[in-house]
């Protein structure tokens, strides 16, 4: 578990200052200087990504896409929201669930309080405070060699981490142990992974039992955007719980009632 840095290293992200169409769209801007917030930004200045104004149904653009990454773990049971930059009904519902989970007014409109909570939950590299890129990649340092490009694999892993952060919070903020995530084709072959393993796309994570137990993790994952859940009772998964995003849905943990 990581603690947030006392002083944020406020470096601007390329492409963070964008203009969006529609009166409901919010703009996102990079932080301007150490210890200060950019003009018009809500909440505390953040070295990862800043929003200003409100985002709501009908908004679109990069600010929406960045928001969708952070609320990807709140799609409702059995669902998964698209990370497409379009604020539709599914995104509104996910934002409302995120708000409710943290005691905010659950109106599905992302404004100052919602963004301030996100800032409190993320580190300067945009990962959630309780998970790291290193945990999600024990294969190589550059995310190369998978079934998708390195940037895509890393981006998929970021979404996975935010889903895990939502799941962790729902389970009483108890630590979740991540044994591994992304695998290159060669890493996947070396561990005997399935030929079509979602690990090679950056979508997947293998979880240790921790205090929740394998079945507890598998059961909770159903509510947090994981379209693939494999656990006890499924061949080769009695010693971990596997969760993944991506297209299609396959849940199998017979010993856990899944």
C-alpha cells in the first residue's frame, strides 16, 4: 500500500489541455506550479490530470474518457462501461455509484466534489493510490511483446487497477494482493498461460487470497467491471482468483457458487 506524496510533483501531461464541444463538457488542464492549482480547476491541483467545470450526460471528449477510467469499477453487477469519451447513461450510473460509495450526493454529475475525491485517490502517475504499474507487470519493464502494443497494454492495466480500487473499497478497504498482471507472449508461454489469455492484453490480474479469501474476491469482482472471473473449482485456479476486463463474459469459480 502506498501513501500519497506530501507535495505533488506538478508536471503537465501532454494533451491534457483540450477543448470540448457542448455546453456540458468540462475542460481538463495540467497543473501549473508546485503547490498551486491551475486557474479554474476544482479541488487540489494534481500532477496526473485536472478537470474544471462539470461533466454530465451529453458531455464528450478526453475529460470524459479520463473520468470513465476512474469510475470503471462502478458499472453495476455484470456490466462494464466503455472507455470511449462519451458520457451516456452507463457513465452517469457509474458516476452515481462512485459518488454513493464515497458519501457524495449521487446525482451522476461529476463536479468539484467528485473530482476532489478522485484526486485524493490517485497518484501522480494516474494509478490509484493502492496499486502500482509494477504490481500489474512482473514480466518486463516496457509492456512490450503482448497481443497489443505496449501503450495499449499499459492503458488497459490502468483501467484494471481502477476496477481493483473500487473493489478494494467495497470490501472494507482491506489490501488486495496482486500476484501479477500483464504478460508478453513469451512470459505467458513460460507460465503455461492460455493461448488467448487476457493477460497478454493488459486486462487481467491474478489475486492472492489476502484477508478476503479467493471466493470473496471472485464474488466481489462481479460488481466491479470484470468480464472474466476464474477462481476455485475452475481448473488451475484453486490457488488464486483471476479477474479481467475485455470483450465477452466468462465467469467460473464453481467452488464459490459462480
